């Protein structure tokens, strides 16, 4: 949690099916709410100055020509109802999403389809041994470093092989690709020519997850579908 000029700020994630209830609770705590936004971010402002800035998944969000204009004032629990409906409909829309999770030594690739991209249509996971760092010195350390570098390169190559194989049949149907795992490991794959078409459509949202396993991969829709909310509350007045 951090502080800025506007007050106390924190980030939370809210699943689309909970967004309406969460906003109702927000309004009950902070007063009447109004909504305004565009096709990527919708901001709900409460009577006491609290602000919930909602970042929609997979922007831009389709909408009518009035996107960007302020919404009508609303009472507690109903603020920005139209905006909420639009956010939820967009988050849960039918789409095909590729997911690539990579950590050094482990990887998982999958394609999710259907409403909310909830169905895992194709997947493959794997791992490669990569030794930890050595505390030895001299030539032993150099040999170990070379072996570790070779193992890491083989692991990254295997991850790229799997991603290309899983994504390939869906190449012309992918609406987006979501990356996750370890940022340094993913960075090592961005220049692989087989993955460039997928990196181009990768979302800004990065999934920080533990060792990529099938069970972890299956949780990806819950993570990439979530609405990220930047919640700011005004600093209490000093006496």
C-alpha cells in the first residue's frame, strides 16, 4: 500500500461476476457513485472523494459513441450500472486466448476458448533441469556456469517448442496472448522467431504465478479475466 497526493492508494483484483456486488459495497461505504471512462479504464467516484479506477481486461472495450462521457449520478449500490454491465460483458465475452507461463526449468502453454475463455482447448506442460548457482570458485565455477547456461538455453528452447506447437493450430484465431511466470525467463523468449507473432498480440497484463504446472495453467482465466482496480481513498483531514 502506498500514499500519493490524492490519498491512500492500493490495487486489488475483482472477478467480473463480483464487480457489481463490490461496487455496491463501495457505494455503501463511501456514498453516491458516478461513473465515467473510456474503452480501457472506467472510474467510479464516490461522494466522500474515494475513487475506484477500473482497468478492464483485454482493452479496448467496445461501446457506444458516448464512451468517455460521464455517467449519470446514482445512489448507493447502483453507481455506473451501465458501465458495470459493459465491463462484465467485455470481460466475459467469447474469445480465444493463448497463455504461456515460463520459469527457468518449467513451462506451460495453453489455449482457452469460449465465453470468458474458460475452456482449456489445448495445453502442454514440461520441465527441464537447470542447476542452481554454485558457490565454488575458479575453474570449477566457470565449468558449472557454462553447464548451467547450456541447461537454461535448452530449457528456453523447449518452452518455445511447446508454445509454438500449442499455439500453431490457433494462430489465425487467437484474440490475445497472455504471458506469465518469471519476467526474465519470458524476456529470453521474445526474440524467438517462432514466437514473434504471438508476442505481438500479448497483453500488458503479466501473470506472476508459481512453477508452471497444469493446475496453475488452469487458473489463468481467473487471473487474466479479473478487473484491476486502483482504489484511492482521501487522506483524513487533520484536526
